[in-house]
DNA sequence: TAGTTTTGTTAGACTACCCTAACTTTATAT
DNA sequence: ATATAAAGTTAGGGTAGTCTAACAAAACTA
C-alpha cells in the first residue's frame, strides 16, 4: 500500500499532467512547487516512484505517470471528490471549506467505505467545484470546457467548474456573484492585461486575467 | 497539533487507565503491548509526552494522563465512536467492521467536521458497541455495568456493551446469538475454569471465562 | 557559439518513529 | 535477605520524509 505522501505526489503529478493542464509531462521543480517541498525532496520521491513503476522518469528527463500510477492517482482524486461531495451535501460545508478536509479524508484506506459512501451520496457525477468524479473503475469522462479567459467579448457562457480550490479564491468567486451554473456575459476585455468586465444576474464586475483563467465555462 | 502516533499513545493510555480497566495508572510494557510496539519504543514516547505535559511520568515510575492529556485522549475517543456510529448507521457497516476504519478516521483534524457529523447523526449517546460517546466538552458519563463473568448463576441480565472491539470477537458474539440489548440468562458456571452456560432467546451456549469477561451487562 | 540562467541532482544532516541488544532498577519468592 | 524474574531504560541503528548547500546538466540568449 502507498503512503499518504506517495499518494500526494501521484495526485500532484496527475493534476500537473492532465488534460486540464494541457500537458502530459512535468518536471522536478514544478512538482516540488505544487507540493510545497524543495526540489531535492521531490527528486528523492521521483526515484522511489520510478522504482515502484508508478512513473516514467529518467535522470534529467521529464516525468509522467505510468498506467499503474495514473490508476492510483485517480483513486485518490475519486476519494477526494466523493468526500468533498459528502461534506457539501450532508454536513453543510460551504464549497470553500470542503477541499482542506478532503485533503485528509482522501487517504483513508477502505474499499468498502468508498463504495458505500458513493452509494449513500447517490452516485454523484460532479463534486462541489464542478469536477467530474471518477467511477469505481477509474474511468473519468473528460469535459469539453474552456476558461472564462478564452471566451470572446460579447458572448455568454455558463460556469461549470473552478480550477483553483483554495478558500480565498472560492470566496472571491462568491463575492462576484458567481457559483456553479451561473450565467456570465462578457462585456469587455482589456488587451493590455486581460482584465475582463463580466455581467452576472445584471450585476457588472471587473475580474483579472488570473481570475478568468480559473473559471471553467461552456 | 499532535501527530497520529501521539494520539494513539494517548488513547491507549486512556483505555488502560480508565474506570473500565479498574486502574488509574499503567506501565511501559503494558502500554507497548497495547500498541504493538516494543517497550523501548514506548519509552521514547513517554519522554516526549511528559515533555508536552500530557502525562505524569518519572523514570521507573507509573504512567497516567494529566488533565490535558486526558482531554486530548477523550477527543480521539469521541471521534472514533462518532465515526463508528456513522459507518454503522449510514453506510451499512456491520458492528465488527466499523472499528478498523474508525482507527483511521479518528485522526482527521477538523472541529467543524466532528460538530457537523455529530449533528448529522442526531447527537447519538452510544456507539455500535454500546460505548458512551463523549460530548463536545469532553464529558463522558460513566456507565454502571459489570461483566457477564460477574453475574451470578441463575440471574438474568442485558448486554449493553462489548469490551473487545476486534472483528473475530464480535463475529463470535453474533454467532452465539448475542447483540446489543440481548437478554442473557446464566444457567451454570464451572468453578474450575469459569466456563459458563448461558441462554439467549431460548438457545443455550457454552462460553469461556475470557468471553464472559468481554461482555458488559446490566 | 559562448556565456548565463534555469532546472535538476547529490551529499550530508535532521526529526519522527520504530527496532535489537545490553543494561539497570524494582518486584517477587524462597 | 538474597537470588531470580519482571519491568523499565539506554545505546545504537534503520527508514521515510524533509531540508540546505554545492554541484551538474540543459535551456536560453545574446
Ligand atoms: Mn479539492
Ligand atoms: Mn473539488
Ligand atoms: Mn472501536
Ligand atoms: Mn466502539
């Protein structure tokens, strides 16, 4: 069985090399940054994960998950998202509170627990942030979606998910009047820095490029 | 914040020095045995816990929890029993399956989670094994109860809790036809080894002294 | 193409938790 | 009261995961 730490590294690799990130491999420094450790530390773990055949990696080369590594990573993501859904749906947590606790709960080992939890929640498809919950087989349908920053001025779209899961970002999203399924109209965008004016429920707001990069819409 | 390991040591100390155990202090070897580690390992931790003022301990002396240590231990017990109740009541776990998973869940840190979980469960008083769930203040009402081995021949009693929480014991209990609230009649007891004949729902069974020591009744 | 910057690796050290083997202290039993 | 047994401690060592500092390779840039 994998340690919590190993699971966290695999999950980080999954997020850094997924469709969402638009690339299929990453590097030591990026991985280290994602996990808030130093590159030397990440390097040690890369050797270990390679030894366990969970990643593809050669000294000074790029890093990617093997099929086995991806399978393990997806299991962690599945547990994370099911727990977030539980906290949100059953325990009245707000969507900016669920992530932190799910970071702990995702490491609980018990196949029966996850199976029963999923059943208890009614086999949910999405977590509170709009992300797809992988099924028990590790299958994960990818969503056709783009970021708010990719939407053209004048067009309208619907918020389907958020990229960043931090409480500070999510609270900001709420403050702007947004939530899952919000309808957003693009009023204007500055060429210079990508600052965008949007309209939500008749209310206009200015949001940064960075903000728009973290909002997924269809 | 305490590590999982420290929490496990405090919880073990709590169980070894509680009313149920009929003593208020314990020793290095007993503690080590309870945690499946060697005495040398337990000794290291005793020094550490003393340093943190969570236990009363002097070299070669007996060990007991300080008020602060007891408070922490009870919090772990509270979480353990609430999670067991959740698994049993909401996720269709059987009473012999809950303990193992609760051993992991009891270490999740989130005051809001426990508060909401308790509310979600309807502020339960007892866990699936009949043990009292401490309240949020760390208060824990002690139960007037004795073991089946203390009941006199000819008397009847009601099963209110089990001492051992292992799957093997609990499955055995079920096999004998027992569960929480079962009415038990004491038919006979051998002087020699304490083997006892009991009657449950008209069905007679022979149980060992050890078995009877692990059944709490009123 | 030759710096220079970025990225990645290695060596050595630290903490937490665990072990074995040897030792010391305390308790028990003649 | 002494010998033996039981309980407890210490010394030294291992692994996992982290760090800093020094170094090596690759990528970029002028
Ligand atoms: Mn999350
Ligand atoms: Mn999420
Ligand atoms: Mn239990
Ligand atoms: Mn219990």
